């Protein structure tokens, strides 16, 4: 980290945003979405990683009018327009919740825990949500 | 790769998920309420299976603040704040789990 702060590494950094919280109950999932858009605006190499309850953020059919909060889930469909197309979902988290990848809002790559670990270890910066 | 855990394993699944994805050879440091995972009873159920493939550290000032200094499991290496900083600077990637 220190050598990067001193500018030895040029160009975009590899960012992973790891979200482990369900939407709406807390602000984490929405914040992850905000930060991914900011990082993409600055042409960084962004990966979004969904672990644990984070996978619920990608569920289709979210209707939030009854709880009077913004439904940010359609924004995931817009990520491709920002050239954010590295979305990774952990297989174990999906299976534990009875969710299949083809039922999610957007196309994702399903990785097992070991592969997720490898992906995260390759990053310059990891942000948790 | 360094993983930082700051929640009790009895309150949060962050340690469990971290241990699931952490690569062999990675380091985990337990800080704040995360240090409860380093106590023998908690470590028996959670850390022991991982201790062979990971390096496990805990922040001594947080352990002492919680009166857990006599209860720490073997295999957990205690560090002070300076040691914590050394761990952060000596790893290329750091993940603070929430």
C-alpha cells in the first residue's frame, strides 16, 4: 500500500468492492453501488463481489414503495453502461439462500469461495460494504 | 493478503466468511471485539481448522482491555499497535471485513 501511495504504481488500480449485507435494512448495499459508480467514473478497474447476504441485493422483483425507500436495484442493470461488468457472486452464498444465478437482476460470474479468495488477493484495494 | 476482523464471532459471520475465502498463507488479525475469537472456547469451534493454513494474530491491547489475556488459544500470535502497522504495510492487499 505504502509504495502505491508514493506513486510507484501508475495507471488504474484494481478495486474490489465486497458487499455482505442485504439491501434496504442497512445502507451498505446502496453505498457499494454509489462507490462503484464513482470508481468507474475515474476509470478504475472495478470488481463487485457479492458474499453472504450481499447476494440478496441482486434479487429480481424488489418493490420498495411500501417501505418508502429508493429502489436502487435497477441501477445494477446500468453498470454495464459504465463499463462495470465484473460482477462476482459466491456459489456457497447463493446455495445457502436457495438462489440461482439465472434468477438475478444481471448476469454475474459465479465463483466458489476459493476462487473469490484468489480474486480478492489480486486487488490493489479492497473495500467492504 | 491480510484480513482484519473487528466483530465478535458470536455476533457476526465476518470471521466465518473470511475463513471460507482466505487463501492458504494469508494472515488474519483480530482486533476490537474480534479478539473474542482468539479465546480458547471460541477458537476451538472456529479458528483451529484454519490455523494450519493461515497465520492468526490478535491485537494485545484489545485483548487486555477485555480481560481476555489468560484465555487466548495457542497458535494465536499477539501483536501491539506497532506490530499491527507492520502487518498492514507488509501485505500488498488488506481487507477490513464488515
